[in-house]
C-alpha cells in the first residue's frame, strides 16, 4: 500500500509539471478584440470597436424621438416598409366642440334647461310654441318660456267666435266678439316675477231657440279683469295662479248675482328638462258645476313640438313652416266652453243661466318676429246644454254644431 501511494503522488506531480515540459497552455481570451475586418451591417462597413453595450437593436425601426405622452398626438411609427406613417387628427372628432362633452357655443334657445337637440334651424330657430294665442292667460308672457321682454302693455287682442244654429227649433247660434289687453306689474310681492292684469269685454249675440217655452235675450255681455301670477319657470317646484272677476249679464238685468268670480290654482313640478307636471283645480263657478279637477303634463321634446296634455283644456301643437318672417304652427285643441249670465226673461222675471258645451278644434297659429300673433280654427261643438236656475223646467239641449274662430294679438 505504501508503494501505491508513492506511485500516485509521483503521477500527480508529473501532470502538474506538464506545461513546463512543452505542453500547450490553456487559452484565456482577452477582454477586447480587434477584428481583422470591420463588420458589415446593412451594407455599411462599421469601424472597429470594443465590446460593450450593443448599439444595434434588430427589432427597432429607427425611432426619431421618445414616444409622446399626449393622448391626441400622432404616434411615431418610424420608417414603415410599406408606406409613410398614417396621418392622425390632432384631436378626436367631437360633435360638441373643441372641449369634449361641452358645447362650444351656448344654446340659442331660451328654454330653462337649454336645447338638448342642437339648432336644426340655423341662426333663427322657431320660438318655443306659445301657451295658446287665445287661452285665458294670453296676456302674460308664456310661463314656460324665458326671454320674452316685459312691457307695460303686453298686447291688445281681438277675437271672434261663431257657432252655427243649425237646428231651427232647438238650435242656438252664438256670436262672441272679444277685446282685451294686459298690463304687467314687475316684481310682484318682491319676487322676480310680474303680476299680469288683463281687462276685457265680450259681447254675446244669441240666436234661438224657437218653438220652446225657453227663451233667451238677443244679447249679453261679460266685462272682466284677469289676474295672473306664475312663479319662476326655471324652478323645479312652482305655482300657476289665475283669478277672473267680472260682471256677466244682459243689458236689462243688473244685480248681485251678476258679479262672479272664477279662477285656477295649479302646482307645477318639473319632471325633466322637457316635461312639467301640473295639478290643481279649475274653479269655473257655473250654476250647476263649480269645480273641475285640473291635471296634466306639458311636454316639449324639441322646439318643433309642444304637447300640453292638460285637462280641461288640452292643446297639442307642432311647428309647420316659416313663411317670410312668420312662423306657422298647427294644433289640435279641446276645451270646456260656455259661460254664465243673469238675464231678463220674456215675462219680465230675472233668471240665471249657464251655457255649457265641449269643443274640439283644428287650427293654426301665426307668429311674426314682431310678437304679433294670430290664429284661425274650425271645430265641432257637442254636449250642449242651457241650464236655467229659477225655471229648471225650461232647460234644453241645443243640437251639435260646428264652430269657426279667429283672432289677432299685437
């Protein structure tokens, strides 16, 4: 064993001494090299260099600048093997203007919440459809439209209504001629809204009946004063108040019963920027009927349409066209018509009467740029009754008829 250990030690010593005896040394490469020929990249000879951080990325396409952090700037694609880099807009298309989400110009309409439908009519859009050229509150500015200038005298109004007699015996023909105006008192009770006072006069001419115990005088009149107040139409909650006081009689009778009052009280609630609910009562103060429920929704989905779905006086209107400077609107309307008067009977006694009917009409409103308004309509009159208070046995029902009505306000 001892001899074997000596032999192994001698063999290891011989191997360690091999370089000294002419054996090739182990090669350690230098940290730098100088190539005999310069490398060729893309057909261009490159100068010799030391190894270090590579300066060539085979996956890059010659970027000219760091990528932009502007989300609207065109991305840099470098050199494309197919074509030039595509052109990109400086900002995405925006239907509302330069700033996303906000209109560049304010709406042209004077609605409380602006016009969400843009301006389909150019610089001169149609005005918001008026509340009705000859409704009870024609004298005041439309409570559902802002921007109408306040004047001391709002307008002078003329209107005529003709209802055909038709039936010779039990028929009743009516001609009503009306004139009215309105005076505005601003900042009523220290509010921002005015009080509108509208005096008016109606001359009624009656034709019929014949061959009945009932009789009517040939004429009567209504002299009245209306008071109207509407809270700020931009508020979510509001009120619409109307009071009429007057004398309603023929030219031969005048007593305490000739004085009458009527009115309307509505609460309003804006459901959306284009819809407003209305609810309350109409105090018509007829001899046989005192109160009517009043409710509905005023809906203006766009400046071309105004649907006043309101009981007892609905009106559905649409914009038709503009002729010169005059806007033309078509409408379908309904109302609870008639009135009440004190009269002198043929035998010299006094009585009180109601004339009640329902009316449905098709018409057109004409509105000029100078605030002159006119209308004309044709309608059907039905459910007609003449009610006597002192002599109820004389009550009668005229037959259905048709109506023509027209007016102008300036």
